[in-house]
C-alpha cells in the first residue's frame, strides 16, 4: 500500500484597485491520480479534487462568498448565509485558470471587487482556503491489499489521515 502525500495548499493573495487575485498551489506526490470530471457551472465537485475559497467580506463569521474549482477549471460559486451550505443560485462574475504539473495542480482565481459586497471602510475580511480530495479509492482499492470496501476505506481515511486546511486570516495579516 503506497501513501500519496498531499501538502497543505499554498495560497498567495494579491489585489489591484479593481480585482482580488488568489493563487493556490496544491502539492501532490502522485499527480497522475488527480481527479477532475466536472466542467459545468456550479457542478457538484464531490468526487473531484477541488479547492474552495471563502471570503467573509464583513468579517461576521456567519456569511461569506464561496468560490470553488477543480483541476479542469470548473466555476462553482455561491453565497453562504448564517453558516449554512453555499447557495449556488448566486452567480458572480469571476474567472479561474488551472494547470496540473509534476508537483500537483494550481488554481488562479480572479475576482473583481464589483462582484462582492463589502464595507470599503473596513480593512479586515475573513479568508479561508480548503483543499478537498477523496483519497479513499486511491488508498484502499477493494481489488488490492488490504482488500477493504469503500466504506471501510473512508473510515480509515477519516481515522488516520490528517486533513489539510489553511488557517483563517484577516486581510491586515496578509500585509505583514
């Protein structure tokens, strides 16, 4: 049984007076196993590798804009209100470019500020980045040792594999 090493995603943030840019590099020691099957707008990326960005533009820790993509460049977005699941009926104006290489994959988000509602006098936003990957069938193939089912593989992944998340930071922390 081989172990696929996935590193914490590295996020870089930049902005102009008009646009927020977020670049996320997802390290992966087995890039040939990266999965991207969905391309439609607001697709459910349950089985794809994906990254998610949450922008809490009022820093109230309850509401946020949600942006997600997979290595194929799917555009998935929505609004989170009162800590609920994203409502993907909201479609913002934004773009993403992706690429895969020998070290993993990268997503570069371009989000115009006019897409977002925020207080221009505030200098603090909530910001979260998450890398999502279902490794169960890569790690526990029912046809190969240790011969476990998908459900047992899921349990083992949850029990033994650390989930990698970038910490929440405020915009003023990004400038340090």
